[in-house]
């Protein structure tokens, strides 16, 4: 049903007026803003290079639905100095077997209590990376899209701890690998597989002396430092911490969006779960399928 004019609301993004959709026209979700973006209308009005997002480095590249946001941005700011969250997806991610049954891929950590992601060390990294690879082979080994990428995927992780000929870089003793190093390496691997053009930045480089006290000001200052004008975040971010005045003071715009990924049919009859790993459709249908999923309607 087409909205009447009095139901519409406009915001200005990079000098362009963009129509946003009333909450009544969107799926019910208590974390939503009063208005959500009509994404197709928004795409026609933005300059992608002025748009950025920020996120903690996530396990194995992250969940499928996150890439719906990433592909809409010109830049991403990784936050390796964010505190590790036990219930999050920094060291674990769900993958799906041929029957559509989920299971967790988990990288055990030495110590995670009150530490940032860049301080969390993997427990026996080589052993557990090979264990994860064995799990993926069991799940996706029947697909050519996995077999053709297995070696480069393995190297994307093992190269962080191994030198030429399989020798560890630290021959003097046990080698160490942080969770942030592993996750950022995997994001880069997925980005290359998808042909995703997005500039990457790190808060540890942008803020060498530490983060700003209030998270809203910190996120806004990220954008100012990289020359962006629009922060594209999740709807829950607005509800949790974003203050409009921090973006207004920098002549920037914050846009909140609850991201959705359309469900397509698997070869074996069940749908792709947007909250599971982006690797799932990549290994089953290839980069083209992932692009079809993440570039489709947001709801």
C-alpha cells in the first residue's frame, strides 16, 4: 500500500532530501526508530563514499545480514578495542548443515574476562583453526564453491601464525594470535571473495590515545576523521547510545536501520538464515548468490 504524503517524512543526507517510512509500514521491532528508511529511495539519494559504519570485528567475517549494511557503505571502522562480549559473535558464529540444522563454530580463548577483542588470545590457535576447517569441510565439502576456496580460506587464518613452509613465526616459543587479528583477516577474506569495495579503518589507528568517553561522540568523531558525512547504523544503536547532537555538531547525519536479508531457497529446500554466517551462502551458491541476498530489499 502506498503511503499518503502526510505519512511521509524527509531527512537530508549529504544535501539530498530522502524519504523515510513510518514505523507502521515496517516489521514490528521494539528497537526501531519512529521512522525507518525506504532503502531504495535512500540509495538513489546518497553518495556512497560519504557513508560509513562501525562494528566490532566478528567471527569468520560475521553474519549474513551485516553485509546488507556493509555493501551500502563506502567505509567501515573496525573497533578491535571494544570489550569482548561473551554472548556476542566475536569468537563464535553459526553455520548450517545440509539439513538446515545450525551448529556453532567456536574459537576457544585463553582469557576473555574484562578484555578487549585485541587483547583476547586464541587458545592453541593452529589446532583450533584446523578444527574449524575440518568442520567447514564436513558441512560444505560437497560444494564446488567451497572446494575452490578452501585453500585460500585456510591460508587467510594460518598465515597469521605460520611462515614459509609451515614454520611458525615465533620459533622461540608458543606463538600468539589475537581474536581481533583473526576476525579482521577473515573480514578481508570475505570482502575479497564478494568483490565488496569498502575502505577499512581501525579505531586503534584513528584514536591512538584512546576512545572518547561517550560512545555517541566517539562514533561521530570516527566519521569526521575519515571525512564521512553519514553514519549508517542499526536501529538498536539509536535506542542504546546515539545522540543526534553529536552528529549535528559535526554537520553529519545518523541513519538507523534494522537490516533484513531476503530468504532464498537452498538447493535442499530450506531458507538461508540471515543471522547465520555469511560463509553459508558463499560456499553453497558463490559470491553471486551472496550479492543477490545482501543487495535485495532490506525487509
